[in-house]
């Protein structure tokens, strides 16, 4: 059987789908062996046993179809967390960390904040906030049981216990929060903060046929009305669920800043402002209840 060094040096063809082919081979091996990266150096002459080599080759085969590495590995990094992903969940994006930063900065040193993450997917936003603000009470919801199971597994994986979960469409999910809560308490009626990264890509957008997005669930990506339907619903109904002076923060497409600010203002929000991501695009819009 080949040694670890042989496998790392072999021409697997991953450069066809990735700019960092050798790194990806190393990550797949580390995952299969359940060892840190230093192990590959110190055991480079070890042979990989036949069963593990077969599993490695299967992962390479999947990766060569263009399937995202996060799905092939079954997990990925976001903020300081390691998160399980499944084909039912979006792979969390680095630009979404802007929403996490803004949420945390909105209430510095406050402990009794009640926050809601709508469309939590892997739980990325809710769990990242929870990992920084362990005394906040956070509710995370999504539209299906299967998705919420992934988010719950991530809360466990990262030892986070101040997030409770609900299943249902947008705000309707709040009715079922109790059943998903280990704490057994009702979701508080109103929130200081609501965050969401909802689907915002227009149906038929050419990006849907490119890269990782081809493998991700359309229900996590695509929204009607030029990509604004879910944003509109969340913004229009936000007031009902926010405390006075509460904040709503949503991620959106880089060309949707103007349209989203208009929706906030029309729904009665004050202090509406769009924040730019690292690429300089308006990415997160924030508004406050009067
Ligand atoms: C763009 S993904 C964001 C996932 C995660 N918050 C993140 O940032 O990685 C949008 C999420 O909204 C959820 N979603 C779509 N329609 C929904 C609905 N009607 N009610 C609740 N969640 C919904 C999807 O299942 C998906 O998890």
C-alpha cells in the first residue's frame, strides 16, 4: 500500500477543481486518520491501510466532480467553530462573519440579550454569537427538522448550551421552540436582536450553475421577487417580534443594499445602514425599532 508521503505527492488531479490541491489531500488524510497535520509529517513513511485508502480514493472521486470540500469532509470552519455540514445545509461563508461581528458589537458587555437567528442552517451565526456571548439567550430556527438536527449536533460538538431551536417557516417556527428546547422553557415573546442570512439569489441567476453553489440546496439560496421575497417577509414582520429599540440585521446580495434599505424604511425601521464586507460590497443591513 502507498505511504502517506506517496499519497500526498501523487497527481490526484484536484488542481482541476481547487487552487490548493496538496492542502486538500492533506486535510482528507488528516480527517480519515483522525490525526492533526503534524502526524502526516512525523508518520510520512507509514502505509495507509487498504480500507482507509479506498475511502480516501472515494473522497477524491467526489471532489473531482466539483463537490465542495466541506461536503466531502462533512464539516468546515466558521468563526472559531468546527461545524458539521450536510447536503441539506448551506456551507457557511466567510462573509457571513460580518453579521456575527455586528451582532456581538451591538450589545457590548450586556448579558441579558434575547436574540433570534432565522434560517440558521448549520447554526453558524447563532452558534458563533453564542460562543462569544455565553450569557445571551439565543433562539435558532429553520424550515426543516433535518436542518435543525445538523444545527443541534453543532451546538453539542462545540459545547454550546445557550441556544434553543425551532422548526418552521420564518417567525412561525417560534411556536414550536419549546419542543426543541433542552431548557424546556417557552421562547421569550420579543427579541432585542433578530439576525438572518436568508436566501437572496434570484431564480435563474447564472451563479447558481457555478462552483460550490451547484451542490447546495436551492431552498437555502433562491428567493422569488428578484431574490427579495424572504428578506421582505423577515423585514415586514420583524416589528412584531422585536422589543422597543430592538435591532434587525440581515445579510443580502452585494447589489441589494438599496432595495433592502428601502424595505427597512417602509417597514418603519430607523437608523437604517448597510455595512460593507471585506470586498467593499454592502452586505449586511441593520435597522432599529423606534
Ligand atoms: C443562505 S442560508 C443561511 C444558512 C446559515 N444561516 C448561514 O449563514 O450559513 C438560508 C437558510 O434559510 C433557510 N430557509 C429558507 N426558507 C426558509 C423559511 N421559509 N423558513 C425558515 N428558514 C428558511 C434555509 O433552509 C437555509 O438554512
